[in-house]
C-alpha cells in the first residue's frame, strides 16, 4: 500500500541494493513491465490525491526505466481524460526493453510525444521522469536545461522514484536537481532521500513497495534506518522507590571567558532531560550566572585541570566542549577529561582540539560534529563531507572508535559496529546558535540514565529534531533554550517516567 511520510518504512537502502531487489522480484517471476506498470499506477494515484482538481499533465521523459514509468503515467492520465503531453528529453529511439514497451503503449494510446526544446511550454502538473537512481556523475546537457525549465516553470512537480539530479546514496545534488513537491518512490526507500540536500528538493515522500513480499528482502543488508517514534530506543521507566543516585551524575566542562552561555545551555538540558545530578566546571566568572540560572546544579569555578581530579572520581558521565575554547585553559581541561575512564560526549571546541592535538578518546564516547568540525577531524574539506555524509559519518566512527552524530539536514548517527541511523525531522528555524549545546547535554543525560551510546545518541537526536520542529512552527527567532521544555515533554511522551 502507498504510505504517507508519517508511516514510511524504517529501512533505507542504497541504489544498488534497490536495483538488486528489483532484479530479484523479476527473477522470482514478476515481469519487469508489470513492475513498471505498478510504479506508474502508484505514481498516478499519489498525483491525483495530491492535486485532485488537476486535469493536465506534462511528462518530462529521459531514456531509461524512469522514462518508462513516465510514459505509463501518461497513458493513465490520457485514459482519465486529462490533457497529456510527453516532452522527450532523451531520444525515444534509445529506449530499450520495458521502457521501449512503455513508449510504444503511450503512442498506441494516442499520447502526444514531442521532442523537448528550451522553447517547449510546460503546463499543468509536471512529471519528472528524466533521470533515475543510477545517476552518479554531474548532470549533463540536455538534462541540465530540462531541470532548469522544470524549476523555472512555477508549476507543481511530482518526481518518479527520486528527483532527477539528486544522488540516491548521498543526498547530494549532482550539479542540478528537480525541486519536487511530491516524490513517489518504490520497492525500497533510498538513503539519499533523507539527508544532505534532499530536504530542499524531495517535497512529500510517498512510498510503494510494488507488492514486494517480505521474503524478497531476506539477505539484503540495509544501509541505514530512519529514526521514527515507533522504532526509537526506549529509556526505561522508573520504579517508585527511585532516587537521584540511580540516574547518573553528569559533569559538564566548558565555558571559557566569553562563552559561558554554551555550558549553561548544556547543563540545563542535561538537568531537564533526567540526569540524577549535574555538575558544571567552568570559569569562576560564570559561577554566579550559573547558580542564578540553574540553582539545582553544582558549579565549580575552575582555573586549572588539577581542580577537576577529585570531582572526576565522583561523576559517571562527562560532557566536554561547549564554550571550551581552544586556549591553554580549555586544552588542559580536555586533556584531563580524556584520561578519565568514563562515558563522554565531546562537542564543539573539544572536537576542534581533538583534530589539532594528539588526544585519544575514551571508550563509549559520543562525538557530535557539524560538517565543518567533521571535515577538520577527517582532514578534508567541508565540501567533501557534505558530498557523501553517510561515508563521512562512518569514517569518523571508524577513525575514533566512537558513536558519531554528524549534524545538519538529515543528521546521521554512526556506530563503530556499522549501524547507521538518519533523522530527517527538524525545522529551518533551528538554524541558530546554541542548539548543539542543548543536544550535547541531552546525550549526556541519557548516557547517565544507563542508555548505550548509540541508543542515547539516536534518541537524543530525534528528541532534539522533533522539539525543533514543534517550536519552529512559530517561525524565526527560535532560541536554543526554547527546545529544552519541548524535549522534556517529548521524552515523557516517548518513555513515561513512571513505570
């Protein structure tokens, strides 16, 4: 059955894996042309539901199986009495196999097929059937011009399987990509629909498995999993006899001169996310502000790493980096933290120092880089990281033997054991300072309450993104601290405190 964005499958695949699944369905006895017809029917149903009053369709067709889907959608629209025209960007004579059969059926049904040119007029709904999931290099002529024409038309756009020009594996725009209002995708969800540039071009995603049986997926490893409310790791409930000592003691280290707010945001987030006790090690100048804002926290004015040693023996989790700075004060505190055999979250300047200094991460560590920090940690450019975010997240996890949260649109969580999760929720109002500090404190609180590092990171990222989506409805001007009460509410909805 077709599905809405709220009930899509969790499993995500690479383009090669989906092609293998397609081939296995054909080998098991479903003709390829029948699968193409199913894809066309699924696209047509989604299109009509989305634009119920429309009656005109312009199909932009390439020369592969994606075009075959487009020709068959044109047939269905023609049979429904719509005004239909196919603009062939790829020469129909180059079509082969099932796609050629689809073209022949469209011609036999009286669908008008014309060669596309820059002067061609688009009308009604535009169906993008130009380039499928096999695209790996940059979009070339004439497809670049066709994509520009679609995007410049101002018309509603539906993409078949994936917006043309978007990489199915990485979510990177390959030079140019169709900006779709609706993407109807088949057999298996592609990872590239949910990270990188995808959010700007996919619109609403509708999925149809083309009647593939669950057995068809046996033996096929997934690339990643989407984080959804139904599949999230769960924080255990609390017994009525619970006390603060059972839920960890988080020590947050950071806040050099001029950066005191960052560590206070992290501390407030950790406190409100359920940590049993919260301590803060920061510059002495920030102690009054910390006590005024978070009187529940224990605050240590810290001028040197030596002052941390006794406290490091008493706590259970460290969060290091928010507002830490990269001067000698921050370096000395980070060095002391690195020697502590505790689960830790490293963020912000802790990551910049990790990239620049000879430090080793402790076991059970979570690092939370944005793309620029990830680039420094890997010794590459930010553009390289963004060109293949899944590969960058996996490379970081392998290099540092840590759970990695690669932040950004379609945040990725990678584990050293190979697991990869993606969170595509969020809101553009979240493009503001301090949100990473809130996330770091949240991860630390979940670790303190006994969650395994990968699970804590996944739950924290989902809570953070969905709190942002909730608060972002009010529009611009979102402050990082706005997320904290929303996170607390969402956490209680997901995992009630009382058993």
